[in-house]
C-alpha cells in the first residue's frame, strides 16, 4: 500500500516510519525537481504534505522534517521551498472546496510554527547567540516587515524575514498593529527598510494610509517597499500607495534600499541567485 492510499484510508497519523521516510524522500525529490507545481505527481505529493500539516499528530511532522534533514536537506530549502509550496497547495485545496477555511488556517499556523522551529536551530542564529549578540545585532541593518491588519496571508512574511536574516539583516515583524502604533515604532527605531506585504488590491487602501502615517511621523528618510501577490496585477502601485519601491523578491528589495552591496560579501546562507529563484512574490505564499 502506498503512502497516499494509507493517508486516504487511515489519515496521516496512521503512517508508519517507513511511509514517513518515503514521504520525506518524495518531498526532497519534489523540491529538487524543476517541474511545475501543477503536474499531477507534484500535486499528489503536495497534498500529502498538506495532510501532514492538517493532522493533529505533531510527531508525524517532526519525523518528516527530521528525515529530510538526515537526507541532506538544508533548513534553508525547507523554509524557502517546502513550506511555501505546501502553503500554496493548502490554498489551492481551499479554493477547490477540498478543505475548509478553518483547516487552511490551522495548516498555515502549523507551517509558521515549523518555520520558527527550523529557524531556531539555524547556524545564523546559533552564531549570534554566542558572546557578542548585542554587538552583532547593532551592526546589522534593521528591517521592519509589516503585515497590514486587513491582510490574511502571513507565512510568506516569515519566510522573507528568514531570507533577509541570512543576508545579515535584523528583522522585526509587525502584525495586527494600528498605523499609529507602527508609526511610533518607526519613531523609536532606526530602520534601513520598511517592507509591506499585500496579497490583493483590497489591502492597497490600508497600505496607503499606513505609508502616509509613517512618513508624516518621521523626519528621516526610510525607504518603504511593497511586495506580495498584488504586484502581479495592473496599475501604478507606487502612485496608489505612496511607497518608494515595488519589489518582486528579497534581493530586489535589498538592492532597492542599498542593502545588498553592504551584506552580500559577509552574509551566511543562500546566495542571491538562489534566493531570487525561490523567493517568488515578496511576502505571500497562500
């Protein structure tokens, strides 16, 4: 019996170690493959991974990523590639009425939890924890990533934050905050970049309000960039929102704010080419 038929028959929590190992191997092959995510074999593999994040059995997910790590898969690949693809697959299944909104919300929360857990063990964070964390943090460019209050998509911002940290930035994420609260935060801290994510046009009005509030509250010039799925649409987003730059991925955002040159020579982690190939629309995955 295959892992897929086992899942449909007994649920992901019924998988045995050998079946989890096959699922991990399939995930690795999926990421290494350049096939489109719409290929039937890719869809089937992604659906299995979505089922793993819908399951209440945490042990299955932990075993899955542990086997991927032992198989030589890097933390960066898991955060940059696997988790966003699983998130998009969950969104596809919701749009197809295969899973409910509550289920896709649960899956997304578990994906974010997994991203945080993977980051906590990354070499970059381990290095900062030893001895000179305060000095290292002060030397790094500070970036504020904002998820507007009307925005439902959050996982992509956490992925972007991880990529920026690998480029040597100190990153803070502002969620569910009123524009005045964000303006106060910007007043108190010196950020080299402020990033705002927008999945759709319904977020543009709140983005405009947010940008106006920020720029009216500070005298120093801090570049504000807009990213997310909204950039795939039509219209002059800079004029509509007041942002300084509209960007497609992490390297583009860092270059627009003059941060790439400062960090690319000494920053651990993925190369610019790798990040650019994998980033997708800045800040959105579902």
